[in-house]
């Protein structure tokens, strides 16, 4: 997470280190459904350590003797972590090697069941994180108060640093791609996502500065909590304000693409002022030429089931996030948390 992105409050952690070792960053997928028990797709639940999801997919495809295109997965998981996630392997004749032979130094089998369809992207309820912050410096009581506030009100839903590449140069690479540099399909997808994320972060940062990232302004479009369902623009009456305060709905920001901004009035004026500047001209044009369409993303990230344990200079946090959200965004809201895996 870029330190220059504004926070919605003071930084209460003066210093802490995250991911001093992979076990300090644990992520478990929260399944959206149970295996059907029948079908031609073997649904595997696996724990991995020190592997990217793509490296995991390659190993599973080799194990099953199938192309990587036969593998389905719901989302990407961090490399410098211990994570659990589900994959499907399409085996039309329902002939599978012994799943137990997947076990190794970096992969452990949790369970395996037959399922009736390939696992699509986004097919998970969310992710559960368990993070250990070491070398903690900061007033414990202030940190507790900030965590209580986060549990109640959430945090600004910034895209995390990993969205922008290890060197943080994905947007710069996207500009080169838009100017004519050829890249592979997978790289192209990553660069387009980075550009949309950068532009969304710009709008969210403005609303954090103005103090209205979790409240309504005229012409806002809203998202229902726990879903991608949006509605509006609507007038912010007493009901809208009550639902915002309760966390039942959230204001949204633009994911740029072809078409018109859905917002109106003050909300559209703010988004236009931020995004329609000269510095973003090639980025807007590149996304539109790529065929992407206007979409919306929640400005607020709900941090669910938040728990904290303090032990000397160590803080252990556990919480649940919706799909497509970043634990590093929660760390940014707390203060100066150094990701040891990126600092190395």
C-alpha cells in the first residue's frame, strides 16, 4: 500500500513488521458452496506455502496430466504466506491419481471431492486472515480504539500494493502497452487491472480527504453489503443515511471503462474532476480501447469478525474480508506496517 494514500485517521502503529516468515500471513478461503459429490471436476482443497497460485496450478496440472486450462480457481493467493484455497481439475473420465500424492514440502491436501462444474473466478464467500505483526511500536490503548473503530466502520477500500506489481511499475508498463508495446495476454490483463485500480484509488483518496468516503453525497451510487448489487443514483434520505451508518450499504467509486459515469450531481463532479485530467488521458483511452466497460466498486471495506491479541511487542489479528479485498489495506489504515516480503 502506497504510504502517500491518505488515511481516514491517525496512524496508531508507529512501526511493525508483517510477513517476517510465511506463517505470519495466513489466508483461508471461505467457500461459497459445497462440492456436489458428482461430476467430472475433482474439487481439491489445498494448503500451500511459498507458492503463487499459478505455481500451484502448474504443479497440480502436472500431477493430473492435464493442461493448466483444465484447472479452475476462485482467486489468487499470496506467495509469501501460508494459504488454503480450492481448485478444480477437469477429468472427463473421472480417473484421478491418488490425491494424497500431492502432499509435499509446499503443498498439503486437505480434502478432495467430485464436483459438477469448473470453479469460476470469484466463487468464494471471502477470505479469513490471520496476521502476526512483530516489533510492534505504538500505544496499545490507541491501537485497540482504532481496531474497534475499524470493526464498526470499516476502512477505505484501496487496492493494495500487490495490485501494482512488485516494483510498483504496472501502471508505467501499461502506458507503454497503450503506446504500442506488445505483451502477453496474462500480462495485459494484469496491467489493465492495475490502471483501473490506480484510477479508483485516486477517487477514493479524494473522498477520504473530504471525509465522505463512507457517507453519502448528492448523486452517489451505492452497493449492498456482502454483494456486488448496486443501485442509484438516489437521493440520500434518512433511510439511506441509516443504512450507511449500519454498514448495510456503501458508496461506490468508478472502475473506468467505456460508457458514462453512473453517478450524478456532486458525486459525478468529484469523479470527473479527479479522473478527467491530462495525466489520466492515455489511461482512460487505453481502458476504453481494450473494451472494458464502466463498473462500480465499494469505497468502504467491511472488516468482519475482527479479533486482536497483544503479546509484548507482537500483535496477532484475525478478520474476514470480502473477495477482491486486501489485508494490506487494513494494515495501511493502522499505520507504518512494513511488509518484510516486499522490503527484502
